[in-house]
C-alpha cells in the first residue's frame, strides 16, 4: 500500500490495475468513483462496477466478485469485500487506518492545496453596496458567500483577488443628498452619534416618505394622471434629477456634498465589514468606471460590434445568441448598468491578468450576466465568455421582500449585535460564564454569536431562497455554528488536560482501531475531497455540512471511547491524535467559512 492519506485513491488505483489485468480495459484511477459505503451495508468504500460489465461480458455481480477477489489477493490494504448487485463494497484492514491518521497528522495544512506563482488567478466580486443605505441581511448573505468562496478557492490552489464594486453614483444617491440638504439641518455622524451609513440611509427613507406624500397630493388634485405623469410633476424628483445633472457636470458644490456624504458611508461600511470579518483586496467605484464603459462601448461601435439607432442610442444585437437587443448608451449619451459593468471589467483586466471572473450576485440578475458574458467576449476580454455568475437565492422576510426605501429591512449591524447579545444570554443561562470576566464573556459571545449567524446563512445551498424571521432567534442547538464551536472547545479542553497530565502521543501504529475510530479517521480523510468539491461547485454549504457530520461523529466517539482514562498508552495515543486532528480540521474548515472557533465555551 502506498503511503497516501486518501484511501479512495489507494482503492481507485488498485481497481484500475484490476480491470486492466482482468478485462484489458485501461481506466485511469482518476475516472474511478470511490464513495463511502452506505451505513446499511458492510464495508468502508464502494465502487460501482457497471462501467466494466460490457467488457467482461458477464453480470454485474460476477464482475464485482472478480474485482473484489483480485483486490484481496493483490492490494494489502483490502481485507475483504461483498457485492450487492453492481456495487462492490470493500473493507480495509484496520491497520491501514492508523497509517492514514499518521499521514494526516503529519501535514501542517491538511486538506489545502498550495498556491504558487503559476496558480490560476481568480477574481471574486461580492458585496456591491449602494452608498445611499447601510448594509442589510441580504448584503450579509452576499458578503459571507463571497468571502467564503474566495477562501475555498484559495484552499483549492488558486490565487484569489477579492474585489468590491461600490455603487456610488446615480439618482438614488442624489435622493439621499437632497434629503440631507432639505430636512437634516447639517447633521453629521459626529453630531448625532449615528453611524454614517445609517444616517445616509435615514435620508434615503425620508426622501421616499416626502416623495410619496407629494405624489398623493398630486393624484388627489389630478386623479386622471398616471403614475408616470404624476412623477413628471413631482418637484422633489425634478430637484433630484437636476442634482444628478449637476453631479455629472462636476458642479463643485454638488461634488463636495457627494464626497462628504460618501466618506461618512465608507466609514460606516468599513466598521460593518470589520465586525462581519470580511475584507477586499481591491475596491472599484462606479463613479470611476461608468465613463470607462462608455469608451469601451464606443470602441465596439467603431468595430461594428454595436450599432446606433436613429435617436442616437447605442445597442448590441444579441439575437444570434438567442438573446435580445441590449441598450448600452441612451440617446443623451448616458450609460446604463451594463455599460458600467463593462467599464469595471476593463479596469480590472488592466489591473490583473484574470483567468476567471466570478460575480457573487443574486439570482434576479441571471439574464444580466448572460448578456455581460457575451458582450465582454465580443469586446475582447479573454475571460468574458467563461465568467461565472455565482447566482444565489434571496433572503426574504415572512412578509415578503425587504425594501430599503421603506425602511423594511433587517439591518446588518443590528442583526450582528442581536446575535452576540443572545449568545451571551444563552451562556449565562447555561451557567457557562462562572469565573469569567466581562471581557472574556464578551469576546466569546462575539465569536459564538457571529458564528451562529454565519453558519445559518452558509449551511444552506446557495441557490436556495432563505426566509428569515427577525423576531425568531437562530437556534443554538443541532446543525448550528455553536454546536461545531462547542465540539472544538471540548476537544481543546481534552488536549489541555492531557498536557497537564503529562500525556504525550506515542506510537499507535500497532493498534487495531474500533468501529468508532475507523469512522472518525475515514471522515477526516475525506476532508480534502470535500474542499475540492466545494471549490468545483462553488458551494460553502458542502464545507458547513461536512463540519456538522464531523462534529456529530466526534461527539459519538467521545461518548463511547474513553480518552484520558484509557490505560493502554498506545490506544490513548491513537485517541489523542484523533482528537487533535479533528480539532485542526474543524479549525481549518470553519476558517473557510469565515468563522472563528473559541478555545473555551
């Protein structure tokens, strides 16, 4: 048996040799799927034999018997086998699992692929906030997914650049600016004690309230008007559009107000990002990219990639790709969102030699990214055709969608604070805080509360919508972040007590592990494959659910197998090594989700 942590590779290699010798079929080991045996059957690993039935010219059961017999005769790691229809279930020798554990224990970054200068460069865009409102629950899911995805892709051996595009221009920004001038009497974050992004968000809500009141008054006087006609008579909307015109004309007063208010917002965003535990390597701003996009579109017009209509607007004809005609520049020469995305892509490609671009954006924008991918490819961006839209489901409230202009959102700062307070309350009620200082309680509550929130949002398949009721507490039991954090702290406690008792990990290679120990080692050995699959499918949920299964497995092992009271030093060493490796894997896997683990709980 080769010294390999991955027992599935050992079996796949042996099966590859077996089918070559038995049937003359050349099947690379990488193409042979080896999976854990289902619990209702005997065995550790299972191989499906149907791919070789045709060459063998016999029934699947006979093929399984022949391959199984060959393995027991030629592969020392295989002890026995059984065949259920076309499934070959393989049991490995108990001694194999000790060597597998030894190999895992000797790897500093077990489960992670090293990143080199030649590794592919992947850019991941996430967050994409507007500067007219603070971050809310939907942004939290976006940020956590994007940050976790970036960490997972890095763990898979890629160079990763984390990037953010801030929507800092447009009519919505001008609405907040106008509201601040009209109704907020020179308020600042310092004078009010309100976070900058929250203050500007209040301005945005105020504009909407006054605007709706104005529309109601107009419709009351002129009930025959349509909504669009009423809007055209709105003084507030006219003022907001005039402010946008002045901004685009670089009016000094308007630009100064815009810069001041944006500065307040960025300070607020930074504080939220820090507490959330996410960051970026590069931030782009729409105010810088929209003109770049316009330039690129005009370049495409000259090359015949786009066309101009009679009213002066510029379009792209995408009907040959089964899509539609797409507006890129309005008749007045102003850009649309698609144009801004093209401009951002241009700057990014100039800054980085991107191999793959991943946009973490909700599924409402699926069509937008179909169009963007096609346009970027036609405009000469090598990664455009293969860009990835990491399309995730929305986070809704029981009452429906969140609406920032109406103030019906779950604020990110409030949500994080609520989770931290609840974590502290749960700990106090459980009597876990005795002998701890207030600062120690606060530090652990921060880790546990935010861990609960992050895990709750990441354990779900990213493609699925989530209904979140802010009046209900996220459960701290079962498949939760705190359950996994508690398992980690339990292991750390065992290891500290072992050290205090003077126990060291001695040679355990001659131990015959029991069923619980084998199950634990096999679960740990599957971690690298789980990371690789999470990177391939862009799914942090795979890591989260692996963690839950690992924590459950360890707690069952802990309950049934004595560790510190075990008198046989070899067996105790095996169990201490199992515990230490489990803690290391939990720590690594949780870090891929952006979740910290406490030494004590």
